[in-house]
C-alpha cells in the first residue's frame, strides 16, 4: 500500500512523518517549505507564538525549540515572534530528519486508476498509488479583487508573489489593500525598506490588533490557547473534531470569523505615525492612467469617496479556495468533489467525496475549523489522518 502526499509544507511533512512511523509506504512530492520560502517576504514574523509554531512529529525531539538548540540558539519563548527565515529553515531540518527522500518534482495530473490513482509527473513519468492526500496549502488560491485584475501585473500584485518586498522598488508610492496581518506587516516592511510612501486601505469595519502581553499579571478571565485568548478561539483550537459536528452553514461562518483578519500586537508600533491605515474602504473602480500609474476610487462607510493615485497596488487580500486552481486534478475528478462554502466537504477522516482522495491543511477549515489554517493544527490533522490511512490500507 502506498500513499502519495502532494505538497511538502508543514501539513504534508507532518503527515508523512506520522505515516512512516506507522509503517505506511509514503511518497511526498514537492519542494520542502516552498510556500514559506517563495511566497512570504523576507523579514516577516509569524503571527503564531513559538509554542504554536512547531510541526507535529510522531515522537519527541523535533519541535521548533529542538531545532534551535541543535543550532546552539536560545529557543524562542513566550510571545517572542518567530522569523519566517527561522521557521522555513526549521521545516527543512524537520524534513531531512523525518521525511528523507522528498521527491522534488511537480505533479501535473491525478487520475483514478484501478483501485487507486495514477499521478503524472512533470518529467513525463507516472506513479500508481493507493491513496492521495492533497497538502498543497493556499499558494494556488491567491485572491485579487476583480476590480483590480485588469490593471496588469506591473501595477497590481498579490502579497504572496513577493519573497522580497524590496523587488517592488524603493522610493515608490505603494498602496496596500487589506485589513489583516499580511497587509499590515507588508506595509511595515515596505516603509522600513525605503518606499517613498505607503498607505493601507482595508475593507473591514475596523483594523484589529491583538492585545499585547502583560508580564507578571494573571491573564484574562477568558481561556487561553496556543492560538490566542477567548472562548471561541480556545474552543476552535481544542475541539476540531467537535467542530465538524456543527451544521455546515455554522461551520463556514465560524471558520471565516474566528481568528479572522487581525494583526499581531507588535505591529502597532511599526505603523503608528509612519503608515496611514484607513478601514471600511471599498474600491469602486480602478484604472490605468496614461502616465502608467494606477488610479482608484474608494468609498468609506459614510459614502465619502476619495481618489487615490499610486505607482503600485499590493493586494494583501488573502485566499479563496477554488478547486479549479488545482490544475493537476482532472476536471471529472474536481466535479466529483463536493464542497461546503467553496471548500472541500470532508468526512471525519479528511476524505473527500472521491474515495481515496484526502485533503489536509487550510482547505479543511470548513470541516474542522480555523485551527487547520495554522501550524498548530498539524497535530490533530496528522494523528487522525495517519491512523485512518494505516487502518484502511
């Protein structure tokens, strides 16, 4: 029996480690930690605390702190932010030790074949497996508001397109669209990198920052969790199995609202007095001007409209899962996958409505809740899915 995992990010690597621990033959396809290295900017800090930033392993000795000790570094603790570079390097260290032999080749086709699947590889060869797990993350599902799409790649880009925001160029006027961590951190990095002018316009009614830590003081009356404080956050972090039992419409709404767009507490000081941030802004139209710049009209909650001219628009507008973006899935396979809120509908074992085809990671959020959008969710997802696959095959 062979399980193929498409994707070598935290969820793919964690699942592979758990399956191999159980003796299941597993093949992993992809470049380890590719999204973290190619789609997240240099200088970025993880929003998750260090104790929520370890890739789940089937045995002790492979968490983030172990990696840092192996490099003679002092482990990050408490509310210290984790640098993107540290986390990406940690993921590759994890892969080298627990998931050796990752096949750095792109999968271009997934078709049912016999009692399993045939996977076409970009080198022209084909692999037959018994089950397929999609751990492809969100990189293929970048969302840019339709009102901006026609401006052209030189005038508008998604925040995930820039492993180094400096490539947008210094001494330029840049408008960032978005209300969450990605938008606000990108704006801070652009300002600190020498952009002439940076402005942020968000659609959310207000931009929210997490409360700063209070050393030496008993924390809030509300419960705490690795993903933050609050009753709903703690419930989502600790009960993904129970989350699935809620009605579908409730799950979709909660997956969107709990741990929705917000920024880390440490971003506020990097923005206040440096980068103007305006909330409740809706782009009504946008066009390319003869001088090669972008011109947009934005409307606020009162109906007031403002014109904005800029050299570049950075859309930090998140992701919207669309199965059509997974071009390697044959069209007739995609049509057989039921969805809920646009995300794959999964059973208690992470299986789609196509037998033998599973999904793990952020696209599973409409079934198991927002915990699977974060590295912390690898524990629940990998343990459950590995146990199911080991028992079934």
